């Protein structure tokens, strides 16, 4: 299933590639924006708690599904081998971009 990932690295990858962050409550929420800045149906969240500095492999897998990607593709997305444009092409088949 993979290794746990650093929360800050995942956050950085999401924000760098078209996601907007909404803070408040006990989670950071991330919403993917269309090219014209409108919210899409793609969203995910991460806990803000200090005990969640690393995101477990099962939660990474859940975030990947929420972002309409396989776990492998999600990690490529947040680790930067996959560009925002490549991501947009992948999710285009879902009719959200």
C-alpha cells in the first residue's frame, strides 16, 4: 500500500498544483479549482492535529481516491513527477475540469 507521507509535503504538492486550502475546525480542506478558479467536485482533507505530522498509508490511499487517482499516481502528483496539466488530463474523464 505504500509508506506514510509527511503532511507538509502532501499539502505543498496539493497547493502547488491547483488545489485551494480552507482552514478551520480540526482539518485542512483542499478543493481542486478549475482553470477559471471555480470549485470542482474533487476535494480531500487532512487533520491539523500534532499527532498527524505523518499521513498513514491507508489515509494516503483514501486521499488518492478522493482526488480520483490511484495511490501510485497520487504520490507522483504530490511528489512532483506528475504536473498539474497531467493531473487535469487524468481527471478530465470524470467531467470535473
